[in-house]
């Protein structure tokens, strides 16, 4: 790590990270491209002057500020909303559009989903991407990458989460510059001739031919889904149950082509091409061959973002290794990360990007220290110990961020990794041979059956691991602040491990105090938080009364439904609270300054002493809302998801006429009353 601090691109990378984050969250730059060019030119002129004047410190500071501005600039430049030909600028109520399919997503229960480029609005060429939802139809052929369709439909804003701490799909898509979606039935679009040639569409067509060839050999659904994910980078076919098994077993990384797979391929190719090193310029020839084959694999795998990231990372590592110098991996990682972010700044917010680099940094820094604790004499034991330390090191790098995103820890991840990863190289190599033979129609059935047996055995083993629920820790709460504090602690602990100085020990103790301080602050905040939450749940009413670390749930749903209810699980994890369920509900309660009246299907609201309450309507009460407003003069009326839509529309109109604030959870989200 010490040498990394002397590597200038490391500081450039940090500055670019700051710039990207600033622009994405604050939109600090909202001027046009001309001013952008002027400021960049100004920076370059200032650097030239400072270089000639030999003012080193000022030169360094200005250089770092330049890279912060570069981070801001590339984020601004890559956002299609900042261009005149952005599709939204051209849309009218009667507009027609031409969409080009860019990516096929995992289908939902009722719709097939795609990322589509808005290529044209009316007669104007446009740019920008949307989420395309097409109603499922058994007679309809699925669209493929490169297909174009003609539509006349309204573009709808993406919907934010309706309950606190639920997954924010709108925010997730915004990180891909996607802000709208379109819903279509089979009759609402017309397929056109495909778009002009592109590498992505060519890759998709080759992959489709490979999939068609493989289907001739009668793999089961789960086997084909794993082969598709493992070798072709496509996870759309994986069933919910199989995905959950791999997640709970701590082996989900096996199903996504990532640094693990590309790293294994790099090792295999390095071994295969080692004889080339004996030739004149053999190392250069070897490196070129490896890079070409890695990118060929990426091409067949569809050039998806995760594959491109992983292959780019290991391309830099392969080039770095050709120089045969120490610390080359750290420098290669930093350089590849900087390169990727300059090309695609939104990679920074991609969970896969974060996990990949943290895992590799964990392996590079922590694994040698762990491996040095014990030196087994037997070869097999030594290899097992190496694999064990690699798994622990990778987990050290990703554990805090994994808990922050996924809130669970598979205790048997070591077992699944120790059993599967040693064979993963062989599985990948065997799979590539299977693909090549299948596409040439010369694959013997016994080889296909053998590979089918290997994949099904792996699936059965993962399924067995996932059912050891005593080793699966769930609903682990971790906030952003705690995650950052843990990483600060891990970095300084690593520093003390490699170099025990008074300065490093002081930093470690400070990081411990920081970690404890964050925990104490959050504990205080949780203990002093009281609120009433009107959650949104279609066809059910769910109310939560929060007192410190406990959430009391009142609902018309039965206990078995509520125990599995995701919105309550998300709230418990996000707020670090426990919950209890009561069968009966209440009709009246209060916050510090506001009485709260709950009107259910009984329609009782004439209660003595209640004035200017907040009224919650649930279970579709048959009431005359105008009379209720005249009698109680409520300060706010809230209707949850348990009410009929026709009632909601009528109440909304009544409140508008009576000038009474109306809140529908299905449109505005959960209503939170602070106490």
C-alpha cells in the first residue's frame, strides 16, 4: 500500500471519484459544453505556467483539482439529458417513436422487459434510453438486441419506492441514465427492420446461435440456466429458487461472469501459452494472445457491463505482468479502474464494479499476510490453505459493503468456495469446449451428458448448502456511515499488521473510536425515534407504530403473510428495529400535537372530543366524506392501499372541492407521522 501512495494515478483516481459523485448527487455543473471547454483549457494553461515556474505544491494541487473537474465533466458529458437531441425535448402528446433494443432483461410476472434506445421521435433523430415493458403473450416472439419497433405510446416517469427503505429501482436506473418507461401490448407496436450493424447486436446474434445449438442436447432448465449464466453471461433464465440457493450458499458470484471467471481464464491461458516465453519477444506475443482470447470470450458473453469491466481489469493486469515488476497488480488495478471510469463514469455506482475491485484488492493485500501465518509442507494441504486464505481475504474486502447492500451473511461461504472454485477452471474450460463442439454440430451426446452431470451436481451441492439455515445470518442492519467506518478500521488494521509503528497504532485506535462513535450515535437516534407509518400494500392495510427500537404492526392481513412481507422486512433492516404483530387495530391515537382517527370498513368517525384530526381511511369504508370533513375539519386525509380505486378517485375529488389535503399511498407513498 505504501508504494501505491507514491503512484500518481492513484490520486487522480480519487479525484475523479470525487468529481463523479459531486456531479451525480448535486448537479454542480449545469452550464453548456462551451464553458466546460473553457475551464478545461484554463486548467491546462495554469498547469503549463506552474510547470515553467517550478511551483511544485501549487502544481500538484491544481493537477488534482483538474481531475476533480474531469470527473464532473465526464459525468455531465455522458448524461444524454444534457444534449439537444435528448428524446424528451422532442416529445408531444401525439408523438410516434422508434425504439432500438439494447439489452434484454429478466422478465417479470406480466411483462417482458428491455432497455431500449429512443432512436427517433417523429422525424427527429434522438438519443436516450428507456425501460420498455411489453405485455407477455404466448404467441409473441421475444425481441432481441438490435431489433427496432415503431410505437405511439406515452412515456411515463419511473415510480419511486412507495415504502421506506424499499429498493429504489428509479434511483438504480437513473445511474444508467434511464428516467422513463413505456408499457405496451402486442397490438401497440410494429416491428421494423433491424438497426444497422453493431458489435453488441452481432455478439447477441452469435450468442443466440450458441444457445440454440445447446438446446439440442436436452439440458434440464436449471442446467441450461447455469450454463447460460456461467459461459454466456445471461442470467434471465435462472429461476427464483435457484438464484436464492446460490445467494444463500454464498456462491452467487459463480453465476455472474466477473473477475473470478476472467481471473481463472487468465491463469489457464498464462499456463497454456508459457512456452511462448522462450521465443524472441515471446512475452509480448503471449500477452497479445491472452488479451485477444479474453476479449473473444467477452464478445461471446454479450459484452455486458460486468464482463467488459472484468476483462478490462485483467487486460491491464496481463499487460502489467508482462513487465515482471513488483506491485504491478495494484498499479494495474488502479489504472484499469481509472480507465473504466473515464469511459463509463456510472460504473462507480454499480454494485458489481464495487464488489469486484474490493474483492481483488482484498486478495492482493490481505491474502499474503494470512498465507504467511502457516506454511504447510504437503502440496495438497498447501493448495487448500491458499484457497482458504484467498476466500477469507476476498470476504474481508467485500464484507462491509455486502452487508450494506444485501443484509445477510452466508456462514458456509468458505465451504462452497473450497469445493466449487478448485473445479471452476475445469468447468469453464470444459464448457467452452462444449460450446465450440455444439456450434459445429459435432458434440457427442456423452460429453453433453457428462457436462450436464457436473452442472447438476454443483446445483445439488449449492442447494444443500443453502438449506443449512442455522449458518445463514439474515436481516443484518448496516448503514452507510457504519460501512465507511468499518473500511477505515480495516485499512488501518492492515497498516498495523504490515508495519507496527506508533503512528499506525494511533490511527488504528482513532479508527476504533470512530467506529464506536458511529455505532453510539446511531443507537441514540434509533432509541429516540417515534412515528406512525401508514404503509402502502395493495388490498391490505398495514399500519406501524414505532417506539424506539420496536415496531408494532396493525394489519388486516394474517400473521403468515406479514411474517414474509418484504416492506416490513425492509423497514426492520433499514431502521434496525424489531417488530411485533397485533391482531386488533385501534380507532384513535395521537402524536405529540395531532389526534389521529382511523376509519375502517365500519365507517365510525363520530367520536366526541376529536377535532382537526389526521384521518386514515382503510378497508373501503362506506362514508360520506363531505360530511366527515364538515364535522371533523381534518388537517389531512390519508387513504392506504386497502381501499377500492373507485373510492380513492371519489375521495380525491371530494377533498379537492373541500380544499382538504389528500394523500393516497399508492401514488404518494407511505405516510409517516412523526411523534
